[in-house]
């Protein structure tokens, strides 16, 4: 397996972990409800569904969604990224980072 293939697999594993954790803690459901609320709010102010862009919805939801992200997930992901960077730099091998 080439270095690019390894990197891609690791990236996909990391994305999968992030998605799994966000579903497990209920964050995805909360953000879905928040999106629905923001859409209803825009519609009640006279906008049409067709006039609301993805960027509009993202800008409405992103600040609240970021605040709702549990600290435990932030810490877990930070440690995993730090360990991977240290491993890549040669400071320790994978068996050291799995503790």
C-alpha cells in the first residue's frame, strides 16, 4: 500500500470515528432539529424554500452546532490527532499511542 493510500484509509477511519461519536452523543439529532427550527424561522419571515441556500442554513446553524459539541468528543479527537502527528514525526510507534 502506498503512503497516499495509507493516508486516505487513516483519514476515512478518522471521519468514521467522528461521525460515529457525533451520532452516539445525540449531536447529529440536535443539529437536525436546529436546522428545522432555522428553516421554519426563515419561512415565517417570508422566505421561500427555494430562496434559502445551503450557505444561509450553514451560517444560521454553525455557531450553535459548534457550541453544542461535547467537550469529551473534542478532547478525544484532539488526543487522536496529536498521537498521529507524533507517530508520523517518529516520536513513538502505534502501540505506544493506543493506551
